[in-house]
C-alpha cells in the first residue's frame, strides 16, 4: 500500500466533504481570483480550520508562483492536503462547476446580449473591490508585520502599478523571495506538515514531466494530424500553462488564441467576458463559454468540456507535481526566508491588483467609491458574509441604472 493509499484510508469519504464545501464556495465566491483568497481564508482557515494561517499563506505564495489560475490551484492544493488527489479533484469540481455550467448555458442560449454595461454587473465589480480590499488588509496584517516586509510589499505594488505586465509579476515575486533569502533568515522555518507523508515524489515528478511533454506534443500532434479538436486543446492548454497571475491576465491570451484565428468573433468574446464577471467562481471558466461558442472543432457542451479541461489540466499537473516536495522545502531555514519575502511581495501584487484592474474598472464616480467603501465596512466592521454584500451591491447598482 502506498503512502497515498494510506492517506485515503485515514479519511474515508472526506472527498465528498471537500466537494460540498467547495461547491458552496463555487456558488458564492464572486469577485475574481484575488477576492477568492478572502473567501478561501474565511472558509478553510477561520470556519473549518482545515489548515492554519501560516500554511494557508505558504500555499497562497506557492500558487502565486505557479503559472495558471492561482485561486483554483490554491483550492486544488487545499483539497489535496485534506483528502488526497480525489480531494483535489473534488475541490476543483465544486468550485468550478457552478460558473462553468452557467456560462455554458448562457453561451447556448444567448446570441447578441452584452452584459458588460448591465447595472448589476457593475454592482458585482463594486462588491469585488470591497472583498479584495478586505483580503489585502487581512493578509497585510499577517504577512507584513515588520518594516522590511512592508517595504517589500510597497515596492512590489509600485512596480506592478508602473508596469502591470504578467512577466513583471513573476519578477517581482522572485525578487521578494531573493530579498527574503538574504535578509529574513532570523526566524525558525515552518514546522513540517502532511504533504510529504501523503504523496510520492515520483508521482510529482511524473506530473511535471507530463505537463512539459504536452506543451511540446500537442502542437506537434495538431500540425501532423490537422485535427481541430487538438488545435482547441493546444490553445487552451498553452494558455493555462503559461499565463502568470491568472484571472484578468488570462483574457488577452485567450483573446489572441480564439479571436485571432477567427474561431470566435470579438463581440461574442466581449459578451462572454461580461457574463464571466457576473458569475461566482474562477474567471478561467470563461473558457467554457468560449468552447461552447467556437466555430471550429467540438462546439456546444462538448466544446465547453474540452476547453475547460484543457485550460485547467496544467493547474493539476503543477500543483500535484510540486506538493510532494513542499514540506521538505518549507522545513528549510533558507526556503522559509524565501517564502516570507514572497508572501510580502504577494501582498504588494494584490494591492496593485486592487487598484487596477479591479478598482479602475469599477470605480468611476464618488457614488461608486462610497458604495464600495460601505461594502468594505460591512465586511470588516459589520462582519457580514460576502454574499450579502455582493447581493446588496448588485441590487443597488441595478436600481441606480434604472433611474
């Protein structure tokens, strides 16, 4: 019996528990990838106590370093630590299914609707500002407790605001880790967790190797076989594997992947983007709308499943590839210092994301600023659940749009 089998035997049926909790998050987590950190922290750390704040912060930093959808990768990692690989799959399925199903249905039923200017969509953006602001405040208190780490966060935010490029985000996070390695070695390393007991490093290495091979073999197979399904799988797999930052960062890559070759019209793309803003869960489920709307290869539900599976597959391969080595790394004093620096830089990156694109796309006048501020107060002072703030903001913005 392998270590992974023993881990499953210790938690019979726990993957179902993970699925149900993740499904609740998938139905209520509005606001995009940065806001999801706040939802995840509230559910997995504060309410369920499946992991402590330190482990949550380490996993957040790890997933921010990996390419792909950071919030979905974080959910996969938490589910995997909780209930093995089935738990990781359950966490992804629960978190992803509601928005993927909604966007697929919308793609099948809609023809020319444009939700980008709908009042309630603007309300969801305002709620996102409040939820993201709360997440930044909480993470800043925990991850930047001293002047050095606060300075790292501030410099990271300034750099991202001056040049908000995906490549720069990786450089900023790596720079934070380098500063941490050099200057933050005073504390003891993190205590070992369970990841190294539950997963075989050979399985992790195999996952990483499969991901690298697919990046090479999918375009070759498409070129040789000229199969449209392979072309779709290649385009979405490459997007999921190579985009850093997730969320809004994926949009220009998807645009060039599907609009550039004429697989979908630009107007249709923007309609889907507006709908993706209006549903909970990961923004990467926008791929389901695009897959259902494609004019080549599998379309409809089959296209949605192909696009969705292709864009999320790299996330599984990366998380499962890295997790077997995670505790060994975090038990190192040097790596612990690197993680502290990375954590601080991530706070700065999230702060910059709060300013743009989240704040800049939602706050256009004093009324919207005031509404977002009320939402933040409701979350931090009133301690209202995020879904109530989301619903109230959407209703208020829609009523305003009707007058």
